[in-house]
């Protein structure tokens, strides 16, 4: 499949690797998904693998830290299990729904709305998963789903959990014993007692100031805003909002690269067509040239004036056609006016060589673009297959006119003769006509045509129809 076909497919639920101009150019397991169209099944698979791998590493590290810190594993499990499963649901549900939406191949705004709703629905479902898992985990660990669990507290900070009363009692006993010992020592050393009282007073003052700072409304607001931004950023990234933005960015980039590739392909096709035109032009057989020179030789002694006229018309013809043949490889278009002049010079030459031939060259179009050597090929075909085989007077008419077809301006070129017609020769199978067919197909496709038609009075009319270009 070509690069252009690959990009066209990528715009419509393709599972293929993106072109190098669009991919992230990375083969790591974390970013491999970026090498495929966003919201494709392949992209989803690699994205899920990266997420699961990251969470496994995070959970293993948290478990090891918890063991080293001698943390209550019930509290740790009650905090991390809901976090892990809820985050995984957030990461997988919404994008999975978006993959389903993209495979429906909706158009325009309908696709945008459907993808957005899919991600929002996935986020809502994942929140439900978080609450449900949190409830079940607390119920299993403590037998009470209303227990307060702090994520930060899992590493050693105290919290209100069942069994904390005994810890409180032990702490109180230790404090009472310490107080009794301090009182005994204060009876013996009164100076130390006064110093201790001063230190206690200072510590109390510092604790009050720290409490005031901790309870500062400004600091509380800053922490709340920071927490909100952090959680929002995580949800936005994890839930697929960033992927939605990247989806449209990727689609736009694909369209730009596709247009560039199509332009490059068109330029290459044009160069190839020009090269083929050069080869095709070289295939045009100048059979008349040998016959003309033979006619000049035979007329020099018996009809010197006719021989001179033949040479003059030959010079006019070569002057009109040689520049077109030289430019054929570098330009896909010539001018109608030049080709009409070449046709007139050629028919004048043929009239000087074949006096029984009469001709007319008329045009209703002042000038237009026309592929090189195309008109003269029709005229040569009429002379070779219609005029030369016929005995007696014969006429060739060349006409160019403008007409409308399906609302488009068209140029019609007709070369008609009253020669022997189809019955007398293979007028429809010459190399010149084959070249014209091939050149029209290469340059215009189905917009241009060459039609050969037998005339009621005898002879053949060859008509070229192609778009009129100034």
C-alpha cells in the first residue's frame, strides 16, 4: 500500500502504523501507542499495556516502602486498592468507548460530540468504580465502610481507626510515668525545674504559633487549589482528554501530509507524462518528408515552379513544427494558434505535391492551450489514409470551435476528409491515433476523447474534444 493510501486509511479507523511524518518516532513501551491512529484498537492496546505497567511498578514500590516503614497494611491496602482500580477504570473505560465511537466513522461535529460524551461517560463510570471499590475494601479490612483512611497517613501518621484507644492509653501511661519522674527530680533540683518550665512555656508558644500557621485560611486555600489542580490534571490526562486533543491534532497533520504527498505524486506523474510525451512524439512517422523530397526531385526538371513551391511550403512547415517537437519534453501544452499554422503549412505542402487536394483551416477560437503535435497528427492521418489512396479531387477541412458540455467550456477540433473512408484503409489503427488516445488519457482522463466517424458523403471525420484552457 502506498503512503497516500496509508494516510487515507488512517483518517478512517485504520489500524496501520502511521507515516513517519506523523508518528512519535518512538519504540519504547510507554510511547508506542503514539505511532498508531488515536482511538484505534492497536493504539488502545499499547496504551493499556503502558498504563498497567506503570501502575504495577508504582504499587510494588509503595508495597516495599510500606513494609520498610512498618506501616499498617490494612490502612495501606484500603488506600491503594481503590486508587489503583479507580485510576485503571478511568484510564481504560472512556478511551474504550471512544474507540467504539471512532469505528462508527461519524462525520464532522457528530464525531466530536460522540467522542466527548464517550470520555465523559467513561469518567463517570470510573468514579463509580472508585467509590464501590473503596466501600468494599474498607468493609473487608475493618468491617466498617465509614472508617476514615488517609493516603498520607499510610506511612506512619496516626488516624482514627479501631484499636487506637489502646495506643492512646499506652501513650498516656508513658506520659504519667514521665511526669512522676520529673516531679521527683524537681524536688531535688529546683533550678532545673524553673528552666524546664521556661522551656515548656516556649514550646507551648511555638506550638500555638505553628497551629495558627497550619490553620491559616490563605494557606488552606492555596493547598486546596493546588490539590484541585493536581487532581484535575491527573484526571484530564488519564481520562483521555489529552488524547482527544491529540486525535484532532493528528488528524489535521495527516490531512496536511496527505495533501503534500498528493502534490508530490501529481508532480511526479506530470514529469512522467512529459517524458512519455517526448517518447510518443518521437514515434510520429514523418513519412511525408520522403515523399515530398521525391516529389521535389521529379518536379525540378519538368515543373520547376512547383518544385520551388513545394520547398517553400516544406520550409514553412518545418519552421512551425520543429519548435513544438523540441519543446515537447519540457512542456505539456502548446498553443492552438501555432498548431493551426502548422496544419495550414502542412496542407499547403501537400497541395503543392498533390494538386488535386484542396483544404480549409478555420477556427472560432482565437487561441487556447493544446497538447503538442496533436492537431498535425490528425491532419497527417487524413492525408495518409484518406487523401493519398483516393483517385480524383479530395478535400480536407480543419475546424476548431468552442462548445459547452456539462457546464464546462470545451474545445472541439475536427479534421474531416472526403477520401476513401474506413473501407479503403486502416484509418483508425495508425500509430498517430494511438498516440493521441494515450496522450489524452494521460493528461485529461475521461474529460477528453477522440472520436472517428464515417461521413455520409464519404470519408472520415476525426474529432478531439478536451477542456478549453486559456
